C-alpha cells in the first residue's frame, strides 16, 4: 500500500510539474527526460517488491510442506513396507555391503 501511495504521489507531482512548466511556456523536454526514469524506477521497485512477497509466501508454503511432513511420510512408508514384509513371513531385511565395496564415499567410476 505504501508503494502505491509513493507511486501516486510521484505521478501527481510529475503531472503538476509538467502543467506548471507548460503554463509558464518553458521547454518541458528536459523535465520529461528527468521524470520518466524516476517514474519507471518507482514502478519497477513496486513490481519487484510484489514479486518478492509472492516468492516469500510460496517458499513458506513449500517449507511447511517438506519440513517434518516429508519425514513423517517416509517413516510411514518404510513402516508399511516392513510390516508387509513381516506379514509375508519372509526373512528379515539385513543390509548387505555392495559387491564392489563401494559406498556413499566412493566415486561411481
């Protein structure tokens, strides 16, 4: 809301300045050359602020969906898979080393 007020104030001041210079008969080309980038910058800053707020909101939703929720879903899926495995009467699952002795700390090549 504050950015919109600043934009409106700058726009009104620019129009008022243009009208005053026109009434006095002064050349307005230099004035327009000065005011145009200022108004453009005010618009760009406002748009960047809106996008930043939207990105912050999206990131907070993503964070709330992954932190804790994903861990709980993984635990539930693993527990269900282990329960199915036990229900089948299969042998217990025992981690086995890789045949080539590789692991997380070993390069794949």
